[in-house]
C-alpha cells in the first residue's frame, strides 16, 4: 500500500493499482444530510431520498500508522470532517470512515478508468457489466417486467407499484469486482448505492458516514473471485440426488403427484425429485394460486404423504416442499408465535400485520434468538422429520421500514440483513438435524452472509415471456452477476412463474427454458401462479418427449456437475461463469451477458428470443467441439442452427471430461 503526495492532493495505491485520487478540485469524499421516505407494498419498495446538503471535503491531513494511514478529509474547517483509516489486516486492505455527527449521508469515490468493466452488485438481471449505471442496494421484490418502457411494467406499476426497474432485485449486495483485478466489498447493511456512471470514478453512497470496506487484489480474475468467497463464505457441495435428474414441480395432492410422476417414468424421464409447494394447502386470490402460510402438512390434500415419501425415497425419488418466514393470521403457528412474543412489532407495540395480497400475515422476528430457534425447530419437526428432503425457503424481502425489532436496531438498517438471517434459520435446522450436505433448501432473496448459509439460490419469479429484463434472458446475467458476487449455485423456474396481464407460458418458451436448464446445477419446473394458463412439462406428448430427453442429458452431466460443485466449495468459482474467468486476455468476452461457461469445459449460448432458429455466439481462443456432432471450431463469431432440442453448446476439445460429452453426443439432440 502506497500513499503518494501530490501538489494539491494525494493518491492511494494498493498493489500498484490506483484506488483513491484526491485533489482540492476533485475531492474523493463528500458529507451531507438527507431525509428518506420509504413505502412498502407487496414487497415492492418506493424509496425517495431528499438530499438536503452535499459538501465536498477538499482539504486533508495524513498521519502514517503502523498498518496504514489515517486520513482526515475536511471542508473549510475541521468541524465538517470525515476520518478515513486505511490499513492492512489479515492480508486484506480495509477502509473505515467516520464523519461528523450532524451528517447522515456520505459519498466516497474510488478511481476508475474509462475502459474498466465492473461486475457483481448481487443478482442483477438486466446488466452484467455494471459500468455506466447506478445500482441501489436494498432488498426488494424484483418487480414485474423491470423495464419502465414496457406495457407489462406500466400495468404492474398502476396496479400495486410492482413494476420494478433495471436495478430491483431480491439479492442485492454492495460488492463489485473490477476488471483491474480487485474486489471491493462493503460490510454495511444500510441503504447504499453503487454508482458507476462516471468513467473516471466509482462513487459509493451510504445512509450514514461509517463505511466498512474490504478490498483484495489478485493476479487473475478467477483468483479475485476465489478471494472474495474466502471472505464471504462458500456453499457446501449439494447431495447427488439434487442434480442427477429433474425436479418436477407438481401441485394438487398426493394422487396428482403419483400420476404425473408415473406418466414421466413411463416416458423414460430421469426424475429424482417431486417438488410440491402446496403440501400445506392452497388458497386462491386475484393473483392466482397461493399457499396456506401455516407450515403443517395438509392431510386432506396430501393423504398418506408420510408413507408415500418413504416409498418414493426407496425408488430414488425425493419429496421437497415449501416454507417462508411469514405466518398467515388464521394459522395455528401464527397464534403460537403471537403468544410467545415472537412476531415483529409496529410502533404501537402491536404485532405488525402485513398485506401479502388479499390475506394478512405476521413476520417472525429473526433478531430474537428464541424466535429463530423456534422456527428452526419448526422446520425440523414439520419437514425434516417427515422425510422431506428439501424445500423452497421463499421470500425474505418483506420487512417494513417502520417495524420495531427485538434487537432494538433500526429496521431500515436491518432490512438488507433479513434474507441472510432467514437463510441462517434454515441452515441451523440442517445443522441441528445432522442433515447438512444431505438436505437442500433454495432461496430467492439474499444479501451478504447468504453465501455461507444458503445451499442454493433460484432466480425468483420471472415472467412467463421473452422479455429481456424479466424473462428467460434475464436469468443468464442474474447467474453470472451473482457468481461474481460470491455465490456459485444458481437455478431458475423452467418456463418462468409470473402469469399476469395476458401473459401465458407457451410451448416454445417452456422448451427453450428446458434446453437452457439442462446446463445449470438444478433442473426444476414450476407450474406458475396460474397453472391453467401455462404450458407444462406434460401438456402434450411432444413436450413430454422433449423434456424426457432433457432429463437424460442432465443426468449424464452428474459427474461433471459434482466436480464443479466441489470446485465451488473449495475455491468459490461459480458453476455458471463468465467467459473471461478463463479467457481474461480476450477483451471480447467482457461484455457477453447471454452466454456463459458451465464449468471450465462447456460453453452455452441459450436461445432466448421467440421464433429464433439460428444462434450467433462468440468462441474464445481454444479448440471447440459442437456437442451434437463432430464439427470443430476455432476462436471467433459462430452462427449455428439451434432448433428446440439442439441448444448451442460446445465443449473444449482437450477437456478431461471428453468421455462424458461423447456419451451425451451418443444420445443425440432431440428430434421431433
């Protein structure tokens, strides 16, 4: 770490990389005052921040310390000042700031270059390279459509303010990885903004004045990601049953599950999991089919489920379910949590009841250790002990800004932490039951800390359409950005979920999404919120044939996926990864967001446009073999026929997994 004094300022370098550049005319920090207004409706947050003042800190004093520097940045007088400590600890660089008490806003600038690329920000669906855009960091519903120029988003905004925008996400995180080969992570949970709009600097903004930043450099971008996951934590290896075939999303009861499973078995499909989210029963609202949020087996809808779960397991099929951290007011668990004082309160000291869309629920206060333990025990008793092998741990976004919490902390500051607390509840249940590594839960919401607790992440509630910001295409940059934020196991609902405003999942969309899902860690279907409006895996014989073929291909990747999971657990390298992690000298790879490497040896370019029959993609410098025949390709742009059942997938000619890929090639592409 070097600090270089200049005529009217200073420059701070780490490992030879310019990090902070400060001068009187171009200061690196500002202090100010702001007044926020936050409103929540159905998990969507309207955030307005009135900036009352923003004062440049143009002057400075520097003191050398044993492990770094203390830099005092101030305006005309030292009453308006920000103290910044820059040091090294445990091999990492740290930046801590603290400002004058009368201020509640802070802006800190890090040096950038115009040709720099920036990745991360948590799970971002619209942009992979974040340069040129600003990203608020606040956990929220992702929004319907997520593009203010579309009719779908307009209608959602008019209905309940739920249209979202390019930055709205279930899993934001104040972390970025620079193509200059370093990462920057903020340990803060307050509302923040990562602003990459200026070509010359990155501006970090926080509601407060106390930044806690960690930075590390590395020789390669893959090493940077590995170091980042060393800081944040890594996911354990999934059990083999989770990826050796398909998860069938089925609703409707025990008999429906039996019938659909048998139908797919007769077709020859490799089915390893039944996922029945309505194991607790269902309700119907104007949004569509919803669940009873009382986490107890519904014996009327699912008779003999306990016995059936045991039989299915003997046959190699696991049963998985659903749970979330909220309790419907009419349920027995709400009454129990209320009696024990385990629910989040409002400012009048009453249980905070949230409108979840034509029904109300309470929020289990996860800052209360007793409440968290109670919920973990509930999961053990009602799911794990019943033989349920995994579950969707849904939601985590609905913590109102005006809630009153057991630990006494401001709900705005705790809001981003909430998904990680929810992940820990589920993780603790696995640890207590001795099921870690054997049982899987998958989440949509997340924040810093989710890396070490969540066993898998799914992309959430995409539209059942072809939109770039909220359809099939959006899942690809979501996986890549999350991988660059330290989380490596990503999946999605095959065909999407949200069915509104005339949308209906078509046969073509379902099949294209299926082709894509083959080359992801977990291959799982979902009926969607309006199952009757959506094409399903068994809607006709041709779809059954195609889906059966896809399950067999995915199953053949079992040994390959197992090794990728091991690499993720040991090094933190995501399974779905950008091309530049292995070809960082190739600048063409830095802006690719709709194709990816599945591990080191498979390159996947999903078709994400309706009616498309030919796929255009880029191959980096290597020798590539088309997965479905013997054709070989070199570096450059490729245009190849990609009908349904023949996705554009290539493998490295000198891959150590050639036998697996040859076996897949032997099975062949699907043909009508």
